């Protein structure tokens, strides 16, 4: 049931849906279904065991957090090699 729910979540605009799509693109759909089903199981367990309520932040929030983590990792790696990252200037369309 959790795997079926994971497949359905992959088509929604939720944080779990964004997680599924990102992982499916990188590692394949089978891995993404299993990982997302595990996340659902963890959320379900925490809800039952500890009474924690799950409030979905949305797919956009998940994507922004993922980009921030990736950018911070790039900054750390550049710093380790003695480089600094610069933001690319945005071209203005006339």
C-alpha cells in the first residue's frame, strides 16, 4: 500500500512528490518508489507513536531547500580547492 501511495504522490505538487520526482530522475523509478514509501512509513509511524502532525510544506519549498543544500555543498567544495563561487549576472532582455 505504501508503494502504491508513493507512486500516486509522485504526481502531486507536494514535498514528497518533489522528492519522488528528483530521486526518480537520478536513480530510477524503482528506487524512488521504495525511498518515498519509506518516508511515508516514517511519517505514519511518527504520527501514530508520538502524535506528531505532518504539515506538507509543498513542492516549491522542497525544491528551494534542495537548491540551497546543493549550493552550500558547492561552496564548501570550492572553498576546499581555494576557489570562490560568484553568482552569474542575470541578462536583461530588451
